[in-house]
């Protein structure tokens, strides 16, 4: 997947989801913010023991949301130019 530092948005079940890519250590994570007021969701891709990649939440516990929303994040991130590297600025969930 291409890396991008540019925030983006998409529609999911009738509401806007704001996405902010961040670099945490050497891992690319995405902070997702929802219009309906639910807590932000942090997702990243992980590799299973057998080598397949999957979307997961950080911390664990919102796997179903991570898998569903990760598809949208991946589709959009792949279509954006990767002129910048993800930012390593502190991840502030409640800005």
C-alpha cells in the first residue's frame, strides 16, 4: 500500500469518516474519526502467521469495525499520490 500523509474522508453508512494517517514507530496507522460521536478508531494492517494481511484495531476489541473500514481506507490510500511520508507527529485522538 502506498503511504500518504494527507488526511482524507469517505462516506460509510451515511456518515463522514475522517482519516488521518500516522507513523507510529515504523508502523503506518490510521486514526478514524466519526460524525456520530463514537470513540475514534485506530487501525493498521497486520500479518497473520500464514502470511495473509488483515486489518486490526489498536487496541484490540473493535476488529469488526477495523476489517470493514480498512477496505475503504486501503482503496482511498492506494489512489492518492504518495508525495509525502506519513507524519510522526503525536497522535492526538481528541483534538
